[in-house]
C-alpha cells in the first residue's frame, strides 16, 4: 500500500490570517502584504524567546481582529515553533486561553497544523481553529548555533531564519465567511534522511523529503503537476530547491517555468546576508498566509500545493553524530474565486 | 461559549498496544502487564537519547507484531516526547517510515495524540494510526535538571520520570478487529498557569489544568462523574492529585472512594526514591495502554476518563523567571465488553 492522502469533502476555508514580521523582514519584497512588522528584534521584551512569544500573540490578535472574534470563539489552536519544548507557542496559548494542541515538525509545522486543522473542521469536531507557526532569528541562532553577537561566519549553503509568525483561521466554507482559500487535500510527510550531517546545509538535507511528499501527493490523489498553477516549497532555498527539482525530474515530474517556487528563495531575494536564502517555520507560514493567500483570493492563482519542509535535528543529535532526519507536509489549496462549488454550503 | 468536546460518532477502537519499560520500571506493581522491560538504562545505545528512541521503536514494533502489520500499513504516527525538538520520536519515525505528525504537550502528549488519532480515524482520513508517548529518566534529568551521576538531592515534592514508551494502534471499530477499548469523546486542554515557578513541584502546578479539563469535559458532554467508573489523571502524584480533588470539590464535583486515580501515584507506590510519585509522558501512556486497557477489554471497568497532565516549561523559561504553564487533555474510553453497540460496524 502506498499510503493515502487526506481528502477534505467539505473543503474547509481559510477565512482570515495574521502575518507579523521582524525588522529585517521589512526588506522582503512581500512585506507590503504583511499585517504588521516590528521595529526591533527585542520588541521591548526581556529575551528573544519572549519576543518570539509576542510575534505569535500579535499574529493571533490580528487574525481575531479581522473577524471581530475573541478567544472564547476559538475551538483549538494548533501551532508550534523551533524553541526547546515550543515554549513561545505554549506561552502564547496561555495568553489566548483556548484549547491548545502543541505541534512540532520544525519548519514543516505550518502545514502539519493546516492539515490537522482542516481535518478537525471537515470532520465536524471544531468550528473555528487557529493554526500557524513562528520563528525568531536571534532566539534560534542562540539555541542552534551561536548568539548573533558572536558574529560567527557561515558557509554559503547556510540559511537565514525568518523572524515572524503566520497564523490562519480555518472554518467550514460558507457564503457568509468569505473564504480566502479552500483546503482540498493533504499528504503527511514521512521522515526521509539522505545522510547529510551538516546543519549549515539544511536545504540539501530537506530536498528528498520534499520530493517524496510531492510525488506521493500527485500519485495518491491521481493528479499531475499540470493540475497545479504553483507548487511552493517552504525553505529549501538556493541549494535545496534545484535538488528537489532534479529528484522529481528523475521520477518523470517536470515543472513548467515559474511553476515550482520556494518561499526561502523568494523571501529576501536581493540580500547577501541571507546566504542560500530564508528558513524557519515563519518563512513559509508568512508567505503562504499573506502573498499566496491574496493570490488565491483574487483568483490569479487557481490551485497551489503548499509544501512546508522541516529538518528534525537538534544541537544534541548533531553532537551525537546523527544525520539530519527531514520531513515535508503538503496541503492543496484552491481559489474560491474560480471555484463555483465553494459556496454551495452544506454538502 | 464554553467550548466543545469532540464526539467520535463511530467510536474508533484501540485494537492493540505496546508498552515497554526500563529497568526501574520492573519494580512497578503493574510491570506484569507491560510487554517488555529493558535491563539497563543504556539499552546498548551510545546515549540516553538514543535509548529513548529505542524504547519508542520497541513499543511500536510490539504493537505492529500483535497485529502482524508492517510500517506500510500505518497511515500516521502521532507521537512526542520531552527531549528538545522531540528528536527521539523523530528518529523512531525515521525507522518506522510512515507518515509522521510530531506532537508536544509534555506529559499530556499521550492524550493529545489519542484525541487527534481518534478524529483522523472517525473522520475517515486514516485507517490505521499509531499514537503514544515516551520518556527516559536519565535523558530527561540531564536536560531539565542535572545528569543523574551528580546525585543532586531533591525536595519531597519532586517526581521521578518514568523510563518507557506506550503506543496504541487505533482503527475503526469492527467485529473483525477485536477492540480493547472504544474512544468515545475528547476534551482538549487550555493552558492554565497558577503562578507556580518551582520545577520540583509540578504536581501542584498541573493540578488546576487537570481540574479545568475534567470540569469542562463533564459540562460539555452533559455527564456527571457518576457516568464514569474511573477518572485517571496522568502524573499529578501525591502533591497534585489531592489538590485537583479539592478544586473539583469546590465546583461541586465529589468523587466516590477509589473513583479518582493517578498514574503517578500508582506507578511505583512503595518506592521512597520516587518522592511524590512518577511523572513523564510514559507514566500515563504505559499504565493506560497496559493495565487500564486490560481492564476495559475484560469489562471490569465500563468507562474511564483518561486525563494526561503536562507542564509546558523548559529550563530556559525557568531561568527567565516564568511561571509554569500547564495543560491536560481528556479522552473518554469505554469497554467493548459491556457495550453492545460496539460491534454494529458501519453506522
């Protein structure tokens, strides 16, 4: 048995989102589509981890405000981050005070959360779910590498962790809640490990996991890449993205020009500091829940496959000589603007 | 709105489980119901974290063997542990090579996983799901406190992290798969923080979260404690358990004698080393997926509410002066032996 993708019969809707970035993220060409950017990495908090918590709280609040909701309206928060024991997310969940399911898929967390949220809405267990992911550059550097103040040099394969949070509100699609995108299907990733041990080359480490889930999604849902306007990976960046493209080509899956994108390559395209590109759970969460959601809402993009990619290592597994286990989760989103079935309501 | 519990219309079944313990766990009065106990904490691995991974792999393998299944038969693994970035679980997921959803609710992870697994089966997204939780005493002590070799003293409110793993296989209930227990309902926890900052008193810290989810489960499902033979908390132990009992009494919820149990109190009752009792994600996962599952299968217990309790702190949040955010997730299980509806099959 090859496995199954999840088919959401009633196609739950993303009805609002909140995207908040840090100061460096103002330089992204997509920053005009973010809801809020913070002026400093500290955000008037006492630690970078507390600033990470504030990013999540802000993204949640922006999302709630757009629909004039309060925490009492939320049936579940499904979210995670990169910090040990995902404490920034748990502290933000304390502030929200809604039922909370903590997740960890490293930088693939956003699509783990979106897939599970869609299942909880589609299956009728919840009515309003918040889901998302976040990261904070300085908190992550301090934990996984060195504090940024040390100014340690990095090889050109290294990536830059995005400071920010992206959150989406998921509901049952209806004519009353003006969907931004519909959640069609999802394929859950398997852990794939190609033996890479270099934590400064996570794009190459994650590439096979991304190729695996894209191939499985197409096969398991009887689709080809021609059914998608865009396939968007999370943070493979300039090293990993072409590797995934090559791996898929070997399987007979060849993209048209401009069809295969990567949030890590798009996030800060002109900045030399970012080396191979952007990374972090916030990288794809912020672009998917701002720019790509806007494109889907307008109908300028009809259908996308969002593939968040995660490296499931820790500083300890690196020290203990382990290679990097990687994962990617894929969620298929469609545009309500070009999809007349979307407003049928009850099915 | 008070919130909703999840009602599983087709009542998914736990059809097999695998429970593996460490050497100290052989002293538990329930060890005769475990499937396997390891003779050393090292388990011939090079690190305690790798031994933690081995516990998970063994518990998964035992579960698969009972139903003569292989990894290809598994639609999803939902699991987590206490180690930074849940790397033991991710490494075990690499070995299993099935779709993997990483979870983190600290010691409440087992019931987060069981609730989500039941939703994925009941909603029709998966056919066979593995879920569970694990911990390793020496790996956890090293990360959260001091390496055990230091011999640091602890106050009598401290608890002893269980070494082990408990895994369950969830399927749609049918006459063909001989259910051990049926999963009726679940209530997802909110983060509750009563201001306790002492990481050696987690029972007291977690007690209000446990009381909150028990009260919400009863109210939201229109039940009283008279509907349950047993309500079983995860690892509140000798300090936290009576606090939860008092908090519920103040809300008019008074247990009958012997009705309100705690896995942390039961796990190693006679051992002075364990201070206030047992703790760790494995504590409740091991007892619920061995002893209580056996009782449900026999029908000697008709209905239980399993309430896993978790403290969502990290060494860093402690160092930064944060109080301990806590959570508890509740899953309602019934006995197939006394429940004639269980074998109706398709509904």
